[in-house]
């Protein structure tokens, strides 16, 4: 029987942290390092090819111990077991949450409603591999017999961000003879620019949508069908050779006109933002090939196993989650910056935004009570070193506390002269500067005039994690994504929020559906919105000459 878990702020561990924070907020990283010179070697953890240095955080061993106790008291262990057992932990949608099953080996067992889903997962993976092989080798041709050279993924949210991030991240491993594009926005420009230089006869569209009802995706898919048919002389038979679908909704797929034989299935127990290992990864597999895709899945699986089995104090996702809670709930930090020093990871922060903010942007607990503490931080970031010449000023000298995650690699995928050493020097310099800063005395000692000293002082004490891996391989990318997935899960368990629904996106969708006919109608519509919305709609209708 599981013990009753008290509301977060009444938990013993929480109260202990409140008291501990009264002292901790006065610590400076300079002193913490001076007192424990081996801190930088000790406050580290390693798993699945990722090395985490969390020593530049405003914590001591005792802080970590208290945070771990809070995780234990919050029932994290039971929550992890429940997820891996296939319990319906997505309460508001009455669904299991089993993205971990998507990367499980063939002989594993994951049960949903008493049925092992792993064979189905592998059947879809095999079907994807077979299809990818045929397209990549030129056996699968377009309607006119031409080889497929362009792949356009149409999807949005989880049906876009994972695929585009993975494609960019693993471009080094991709088939360079093929072009990959991603269309997500309902702004027609996205589609027009993605297809303007493509030959329809050589283009394959993957319509990726869990529900196959998403307005943006269906609008883009319809425009794609029109574009294709007008480019190929209007023969509707062409659709079968140029469109495949990734969805849980076979009925809608076939209504759209895609043969369900060319549909790659996934399941309602895969959340959109956790779906890049499912058939939603078809474009990734087409780009990097089935073997690399399996290596990616294996990297995810290594981190899943680490998360499931490692003690919390050595568990990378748990540690990162707890540090996030420490800053978010005790120091009042509002955001977290994710700073990959790897150009291939340029879309990684955008991908993480959906994963973290759709999951943790909640203000009621699982039992519907308003929370009296802060939940999800705002995630943002840009690849280094570009950010250094843009927003880092505020991180170094602004008034806000912004914990940073630096991500870097030992080896460049495309070594070029001194570039990589210079890049890495910058990662190490940034975390060092953030932590230790520059005191007024140090500034004065440089001969800086007194009046200028305050401007040149770096307070330091700005926390960061550094995540290092040997090389950006498919497996390492998988481990990295799973690290953040499980970190989000851990935070959700402690905050006691539903990390797997996203009701917050519904209202806007419903209202937009209501407004579309008001914009399109020939007659001036009777508008019943507020005065601002009514007059914006009228102004827009005037602008478009309605
Ligand atoms: O933005 C809301 C959302 O439901 C996301 O969670 C999801 O990833 C996205 O829309 C796309 O949904 P679908 O795959 O059903 O088109």
C-alpha cells in the first residue's frame, strides 16, 4: 500500500528545504568551491554516454540529500514504477504513458490493458525500416516513375518538433542526396517556401498527426495534395505514391485519401511531445537510415534504464529535475536557459520548449487543487557561441537568476582547424565566469577607474550544469532527449501535476474554429465577441477587402 502523500508545501522534505534555503541563499559558489576543492570532481554523475557536472550549482551535499528526500517523500519511486508498468498515469485523458515502450528491445514486455505492446512497436518499426529502405534505394518511385529525392514532413507540435530537431541534430548521418523539409505553420508561407524549388514528381509527403484532425496539419496536407496534383496533371492516383501518413486515426487517414497500407500507426499511450521514437520519427529514419534510427532508440533506452534503476542521488534526470525545483521554487527563478555548444543542436531548445512547457505548464494538482508554489519554468536558448553575443549579458549581469544547461561534445563531427578548441574554451569560460564572476577588488587590480568598477563587476554565483558527451551520435541524442523527458517527469511527480495532458491549448483551437467562418463569410457576420476582438475582426475584413 502506498503511503498518503501530503500536499507539496506540507511535506517534511519541503519544510526542511525552506529552512535550508534561508542559509543556502547566502552562499556563494566561490566559497563553496574554496571550502571543498574537490567539489568539481565529486558533484558529477554519468550515464548512457552523458557526463553531468552539477558542481556549479548553489548546493552542498546536504542540499542534494534534502532534495532527494523530498523526491522520495513525494512518491517518485512509485510514480516511475507506475509509468513503466503501463498504469494510466495520464489521469485526465485516462491513458497510459509509455513512450519508454517505443524504444524497448524486442524481448521486453510493456503492458497496456494487460496486452504486451512491444511486438506491435517492433512491427511498426520493421514496416518503417522496410519503407525507408525502398525510398532510400530508389525502389519506391513517384507516380511518374521518378526516384523520390525530397521528403516533406507535415505536422505540428510533437508531430513536427521532434522530427525537425532530430533531422537537424543528426544531419551529419543523413542521406545527403535527399532533401528534407518540415512544414508546420498554417501560415501559407511555410508550405510555399518549403516546396517552391521541389519537383512534385520527386516529392514524398509524410502527413504526421496523432489525431489527423489538427487544423494546421490538415490545411497544409490539403494544400500539399493540390500542389502535387496540379504539378502532376491532376491524376488522383498520384496521391498513393506521394503521400504516407503517421497517425493513430486510420479512419481520418483514409478519409483524406491516403491508402491505410501506407499508414504508420502509433497509439494513444504515446503523447505528442513524447512521440519522436514512434512512427512520427519516419522522416528521421528516412534521413539517417534504419540502423542509425535503431541506435537512436537504443540511446533513449539506455537512459530509460538508468532513470528506472539508478539511485536518485546518482540519477541524471532526477538530479537535474531537483536542481530545477531548487531554483524554481526556492530561489524564484522563472526560466532555464539551454545552451548547446553544437550547431547541429540548433533546434534542441525549441524542441525542449514543447516538452517542458506543455508538460509542466500547469497550475492545479492531479486532484484539481490550485498549487501554492511555482511549477514549470520557461525554457529557452540558442546555440553557443551565438548567444554569448546576444543575451548572455543579462545572464551575467542582469537582476534575474537564470540557471543554465550547457551541452557540449568532446569531438566535432566536422573538425575544422582550431574551431572546436575555441568552441569548447567558450563553454568552459562561460560556466566559470557565471559561477565565479569578478570581484570589485579584481576589477580594480586591473587598473579600472573607480567610477567604472561597478559596471565591470560580475557578481557570479550564477548556477549552471554542464553536460558533456564524447560525440553527437544518434545514441547520444537519444540519451539526451530521454534525460530531459525523465527530468520533466520527475518534476511533475514532485509538483503533483499532470505532465501528460495539454488542455491549455484547447481554448485557442476552439475559438479559432469559431472565428474562421467570421473571416471567410461574404456577408458581414454578426459578431458577439468582446469589443476588442470584434473590432480586430472588422478591421481585418476591411484589410482583405471583404
Ligand atoms: O499543441 C497541442 C497538440 O495537441 C500537441 O500536444 C501535439 O503535439 C500537437 O498538438 C499536434 O497534434 P497532432 O499530432 O494530433 O496533429
